[in-house]
C-alpha cells in the first residue's frame, strides 16, 4: 500500500499529526486524564480542601471515559486506566475532604475554649482571634490545611461572637454561636 492509497493519511503533512507509521490513527492515551486529575486535585484538595468541583466533574468524566472506550475499543489496560482515573481522583478528594473536616472539628474546640477563657478573665469576648495569642493559644490553629478558606474566621458583632470555618467553600459555613453554645450551618 503506497502513501497515496492510505485512507488515514492526508496530502497535507500537518494534518497527519497523530497518524502512526502504519497509517492508523493513534487512539488517545491517558496524558489528558492525568492532567485533568492533577487540575482537580489542585483545585479541590490543595486550594479549597473540599470536594465540590470533583463531585460535579468526576461522574461526567467517568461516563465520557466509558463511552470513549466503547467507541474506540482500546486494550483492556487502557480501558481500565481511563475509567479508573476519575474514580481514583474522586476518591482521593473525598478522603482529603474527610481529613480536612476532622482537622477543623478537632481545632475548633481549642479556639472556642481559648475564647471562653479570655471571656472569663476579661469580662468580654475577644474582638479578634489575635487577642488570644500567646496567653490562651500559642498560635491560632488552622481550620483546614489548604490554600484558600483554610483559617477560622471570628466575628464579635454587637456582643454576639461567632466562630466560622468554610466546610464547602465559598458558601458552606459551619458557625459556632458563643451566646447559644451551638453550631449551625449556613449555605
């Protein structure tokens, strides 16, 4: 078979990118899937410490992978890897979210206790969390280990102090009301 008879080759060499030496179109590998996984892990696990983007993207990505495999019929290894990457990505993000929430729930009582000690000693709650350092806390603990929305927020508005952390940024907030000694969730 000559190059002229090859139905996969274009007369324009620039169009032949991705055409193998046998003239057959190469099927997509997993580089794009790995890049997508890294983007989702960066957004959800590293940046926000939550699962919001991945929970929306990974199920669709999984279905697209299944469809792509059904159409292209690659070998079983590529099929398995294509399907596994969105599943593993979502699993990593969900485990990370669980760990991040446990960190926040473990650190919140420390901050609440320090605020209560401050109130007992000074007759008022602190205006901000910095007033607790170093006498009541060596440093303000983080709510979650992530780059954005990882710190506790504290407001003392009209004598009604609240401790807040973002469980599902940017809207899902866990709020501790000091005057009512209870947690609430605001979406």
